[in-house]
């Protein structure tokens, strides 16, 4: 069947996708690498000069850089903790024979389809606003001083918003994994008088391990790039309190017009993302065989 | 006795599940409710019953020229997805039906391009758009969104195409079907559901993309994601209008999303969880 003719046709069919992605990967990255060695500011465009590793050093010695790395880590780990633990709990809850399961699923999955700027605006104005938000209404009802979320707990507020967006994704994937659990095994465990906790730790959790890994890795890729939520709510502030690496680079490039510095930051972001990517590729690659 | 307990525990779990579901859905629900209030009602404190006025929707449509970003969102999300399908269908087809030793490596490499953080290439893409006049154009953004989602499109199509059994083709050939009939009557009907699922998920992803759309548009080509983000700088009290704009931005995709739950798992985990 696999004649030379079909082989060359297949090559022709693959070529456009491969060439496009090759160009998309190499050209901008090479340009970023090149710019990262230039002293290049859009405000004085005539003076782009080679500076070696100056941009990296500058980025590295900037206290904002370490604040941003720290915030990125807290943001990613905080959201992962909430979504994975919450996702497991909710998946276990709605996997039971409950009434109106279809609607419950739809309600729970919905936040995932809300675009990031809208999610951020809804939380900023409807829920967390210090005078008109629902939480402020509740605080007044109980006679407590309302919390000014984005001023007092900027990073936590963003973690809550982002976790709300990603909880559905984790829940849906963990639920899918849960539903493929062998019911005979569960029944056997029940016959043997296994406690609910024993069933959870010895049967359910090992079965979901792979799905949990996938959730963590995929979310990490997206969480490293959280941007619109910060732009809409805190603008990275107060100070650098809610600036992550993505936002720091955006600020360097678009607000300070520092092309060289932003490019150096971009290369650092690539290195970070690649560390995660290597693990993800392994997990997904296993499934191909 | 046992049955009564089961029944009671079922009701208990149902209540718990509905409580959690409504809690998670609440921000969206409250936005919908607020969009149906007047501006005075919207800031008058917690109230779940609006006066069901549509004035905010009318105001958003007339004052803020909602239809332009809406049209841009439709054009960008559909355009980039269709463009990606044109490139990806032949590629995924070839990889599924005439795999070579390197097919797996190529697929993994394609996936790896998706791992590149957007912000890493912000500088070059921004400068390219600025210098070639692509800034704030639909065509520039359509191509960019196509490239961003191309790996996912190829992957999803590949996992679907791979499930089409090769024996069916052989059977059709034995029955004397021509290549044209083979493609038209045997393969296409089997491939359509996979293509449709891929289309659906990628329209959703492109519609909600909010990094590049904000960076590369101002007014002309700005889709809803960029349009809504511009609301972050407040100009007075506009809670009801803000809610109406939000509802209009998410409603179409929310409904599409409800139909794509299964594909979502498969598409976003690159087939690792089904």
C-alpha cells in the first residue's frame, strides 16, 4: 500500500503545517535572542547598540525581577493547589448519582468559557469591589468592615480569580478520569469492607494520578502566562505586589519601550517554560505508543 | 430501610452538589442579573431580582459600538480556525494514514511550539506588526491566532483520524470503490465529527484569546476580549452597562462551550485524557 507515490503525497500534505510552525518557532525566537543583546529603546530608536549581557544583568539585578519570579511561583502554586484539591473534591461529588447532574456539570464548567478580561472585571466589580461588590454587601450585613481586596491582598485576589477560571478545567478532566474507574474493582473493595478513605487513597487516587499530572502540567503552562487578569484588576500593583514575569516583560516592552530588556526577560521566560514543558512532553508522549 | 437511607443520602449529595455548582456559577449569574438592572439598582446593594430592563444592553450597543468588536471576534475566531483547518487537515490526515518513523517526533515537536510563552516573542511580533502595517488589522491577527492554535488543531485532528479504521478503506477498495468515492462516501463522513469538534474547541480558544488581541489592536480590529479589557479604566458608574457588555461577550461562547465539554477534555490534554 505505502507506495512511493503515496509517500511523496503524504510528505506534500504535511509540509505546509510543518513549515509554518517551523517559521513561527524559529523567526520570533531568534529575533528575541538578538534583541536581548541590544541596548534598544523605542523612544530613541537611532541608538540600538550591542551591549552583550547587559540586559540580562540589568534584569537580574532589578529587585522587581525577583518580586516577579516570587509572585509567578506563588500564583502558579496557589492556583494549582486550589484547582487540583477542589477539582478532586468536586469530581467525587458530582460523580455520584445526583439529581440534575447534567445541569450541575454545565454550571460548574461555565467559568472556563469566560474570557480572562471579563472574568477579571466580573470579580473586580461584582464580587470584590470594596463598596459595591457582593462581598462588601455581605461584610456590611454582618457588621464587618469590607475588605479592599485589590489594595490589601492583590496577589491573593488574582489567585482567586484565576483559580475560579481553571477549577472547571481540573474538575472536568479529573471527572473524566474518575468515570473510567473500573466499577467492579470498587465493588470488590466495598465487599471487602474497605472504608471510604481507604478506597480513596488506594483505588481512586492512584487511578487519577495520570490525570492529575496532566492537569498540573497543562495548567502550569497557561498559568505562567497569566496577563489579562492582572492588567484589568491591579496593573501589577500596588508597587510590584501582583506583578508576575509575564506582566513585568509586558511593562518593559510596552510601557518603558525597553526592547532589549523585555527580550532578555522573554528568554528567561522561555527557559522557565521549557523546564515545565519537558515534563509535560514526557507525560503526553507516553500516551502515543 | 437500606433503600430509604440511599434515597436520603442521594438527596443530601444532590443538595451539596447543587450548592457547589451554584456557588461556582454565581459570579456569572450575578452579572446576568445586574445586566438586567438599572444603573441605580446595580449599585443599591445586594439584590437578586432585577427590574428586567434591557436599557443597559441598548446603551452598550449604541454608545460603545459593540457590534464592531463583536464582528471582529467572529471574523478572527472563525477565520483563524478555518485557516488552521485548511493547513492541518492534510497534515493530520497524512500522519494518521501514512505514518513514518518520524511522525511521532513531528507531533511532539509541534506540541512543543505550544509551550513557548507568548510574552517571549512579544517584542519581535510587536515590532513586525508595527513595521509592516499589520498593527490593528484583522488579517494580521487572524494569521497570528491561526499559528497559535495550529498545534492543537493538528493534534486533535490526528487523534480523531487515527480512530478511523484502515480496514474500512480496504473493504471499500475490494468492493471496487474509486479513490474519489472512497474519500467522498467512506472517509469524509467518518472524519466530519472529528473536524467539527476541532472547529468548535478552537473557535472557543480563539474567541477568548486575550494577550495578543490586547497587544496588537487598538480600535479597528479589536475583538471583544480587547474591547472589554478597555473597560478596566473606569469612567463613572456603569455597573449595569459593564455587566451587559460582559454578558454579550461571553454568551455565544458559553453556549458553544456547553456543547463541547467532551472535546474540551480531549483537545486540551492533547489526547492524554479521554
